[in-house]
């Protein structure tokens, strides 16, 4: 026992502090759990050298790492992680409901793009959330709707002489888009009430669901606000082409993508379990790069809405040059400067090209780094990176082909739809990274 009275002669000040802490018999499991295992092993070794006693012979020693203890700690950690993440096993019905709603929102975004490409969005000149659910039935009803459309700037400046049958086509495109939106409200609202009454949705989960419902309702109001900008004769007194405001169109698309993303992410939270790690968490650079790529893709989507709103894809139908130049003339023609990035069709197309190429570069880099670290990342994450790279390649090919062929509707619609596919693969990559459990 004389060895216990030996002076603390370890030269490292850190060890003196740790030994003093343990010698004062202050016990703190939380502190021990914050110290790395290698450090604890080294401490126990030095404690034995200093005192002549093993850690098990005195309460001064720190925790040891037996196999049983480590397994117990790992199991407890995994159990806590599962509880905190609220895995799918808690309520699969909510997960499937949210996944269905995410798919339905994705569908209405694609249909909205088709409505814009076929120039059908201004065919219905009134907003009747309830009475407008039924289309015209009789010939008199159709003629009445057609007369309303004839008063619009689009008919007077672009579609003068359109037949009733041609009007019916663009009317049904816009009506289907609006009807899909009404159906979304029913398919979301009715199950929401059911899950709330049943007690499956409560507290924060119920508030999130109500927030999604409010966001969907706001999307409908924003859609009509967008359409109104294309029906006001004052906006086209300078002989400009009648169309909706590109600002409102971009806002409408951005809100729809936000709603889709929230629904998709929340459904993935419910329908996916934790992914076992190979040995440790994948490199943080993959997560940071995925976040950056997703953010840039979102900006590119917004830019694409500006291109659609200004019909900027109908100029400079060549690639990679624009009018024979890398940087086209008139790119900063408007004053003040900021207007060029939102109102100058030349600048908007140039920006979309640069953003698209940059997004592809980051997507390729994300795939390349994932392949480089493929021994350190789980297979589901690697597969997600393949999805990102495949969608990025297809998106670039569709974008260039659409431009060179003067924006045919099928190709342009495929380009818009695949942008959402790329967005979804990036969300999947980020979500799978988040679900990885560290061994």
C-alpha cells in the first residue's frame, strides 16, 4: 500500500490533472464517456505504473473496455438512435400516405410544366376554387368560356382566330392542372383528420402536417396570383408578348418543389431504417459536397423557371457558343444591373447554362468521391451516388438537345421532369447519409 502514497510524478500536465481529479474521488460517468478509448487505456496503464495497483483494485481507475461492456454500450446507443429518429416501425401508414402525397405533388409539377409549354395557363380567366371544379358541359357553356378568353391579352395578340376545338384543348390542360390541385387538398386533408382523431398525429407531428396543408393551400393562391399577371392588359401595353410574370412563375415552382421535398423527406423518415456503417461514418466531405450540389441544383431549378417565363430557350439555339461568342452581346444591357439576371432573356439563358454545367460538375465530383471512398461507405449510399450521376448526365443531354431543336414540347417536358429526378436523387443521397449508424 506504500505505492499509493507515491508522489504524482507524471510530467505531462494533462495526466497530472486527470490523476488529481480521480484522486479526489469525484466520479463522473459523463466525463469518462467523453474521453476516447485509447486515452482511457493509456491512463489505466499509467495509473498502474504510478500506484502499483490495477484499476480494478481501486475506485481511482477509469472504466475499462471489455467486450461485453462495449457490446452493451453499442446496443444502447443504437436503441437511443432508433428512438430519436422515430423509425418507420412506429407507423407505416403515415409513411405511405406521405409518400403518395409526394408522388402526387411531383405529378402536378410535371403537369404544370406541360401547361406552360402548351401555353394553356391563361385559358381559364377566373378563379373559382369550388364552382370551377366542373368543366363546361353544354355548347352554350363552352361558348361563354371562350368569349371570356377572347377578352384576354393572349387571345388578342397571339391566338386571334383560334377555333373552339383548339380552345377546348388548352382549357382542359389548365382545368386538369387545377383539378389535380383540388384533389391534392382532399387526399391530404381527409387522412390528416383521420390520423389526428386516431391519435397517430399529435404534438409536433400534427403541427408539421398542418403546416404542409397550409403550404399547399398557399400554393393554389400563388398560382392564381401568377395567372392574373398574364391577364392584365396594363402589363402588355408596350406590345410585349402576353405571358405570366417570370417572378411569380419562379415563386410558384419554388413553393411546389419545397412542398414536394418536405413530403418526400418526411416519408423517407418513416419508411427507411438505419443503414449499418461499414466501420465508421463516411467522410464528412461527401455530406458537404452533397449539400452544396443540392443547393446549386435548387438555384438551377429557379433559373429554369425564369427561362420558361421569358421564353429564353427560343433564342441562341446553339451550344456551347451564344451568337458565335462565349459571352453574348447585350448580356448586361438593362439598368439597373440586377434586372439583367431576372428580365434580360440573354442573361437568363447564359446564367442557366453556367448553372447547369456547374451542377453537372458537382454531381460528377460527388459520384467520383463516392466511388473513391466506396470501401468506407455503405452500398445504399453508393447506389444513390450512381443515381445522382445518371440523372445529371441525362439532364445535360436533354437540356442541350432541347435547346438545339428549338424547344419541342416532348423534349422540354422531359428536361423539366428529369430536373426533379435529379433533385430527388440528391435528397435520397442526403437522407441515406443521415440514416447511417456508426458502429
